[in-house]
């Protein structure tokens, strides 16, 4: 069977992607998300994938943070509900990835990044560690524009 990707648009235009599954169709009946394939009919939902933790990753688009000159990220600010350990991977230009871990957390949190990274194009990636459940309301990178006189 060829690789399939299912995409679901939920409330508030939140998009979920289902990849790596042997499904031939994906749909919604009432509140249930259903998928079919050679193995039968499946209801997608719950806290585990047949007993295994569910890995989730949010990859944010590349950003220049609205600055015309290079910048340095001072801290990462998040708001939401994070029921276990989470990690934000942060990279600038073609530099190394820095991992900032946090959680559990309910509400807002601020996590310093520290010095050592400056550049133009920033990339952030949020990951739930060991399948921690989470609801992300906001992730913001606060930064300082660097003067290059």
C-alpha cells in the first residue's frame, strides 16, 4: 500500500495531520474521527496509540522575527496546558539546535534561552516528551535586534 497522509481541519482552523498509517480513508462521524484501511475500521482518539505514547511535534515556519538586522532570542514564552515534559528546539540560520525543556505547566511560562545564538532566520519546533498531553495557545520568541554599525 502506498504512503498516505490524512489532514483534518478542526475548530478554529486547527490542522491535524495523520501520517504513516495504512489508511485509505479518513472522515468524521459526529464527534468521532474514523479511518479505514485493509486492517478494518478504526476510531482515532484517546491518550495512547494501542498502549504506546503518542508523539507530537509542532514545527513553526522560519521567521526573521520582524527584524531587519540579526537578532538574539532572549526567551521563549508559552501559554497553554502541558501535562508533562515538553521541549522547544531552537535554531538560527544554519547553527546548532538548542533544546529548552519545560513542563508540566498550566498557564503561561517564560524560559530563558541564554547567549550564544544570533542570526537572521530562526526556526522553532515544539515536541511532547514521552507522549505528554498538551494544548498550546501561544508560543512566542522574545528577541533583541542587534545593531550592526
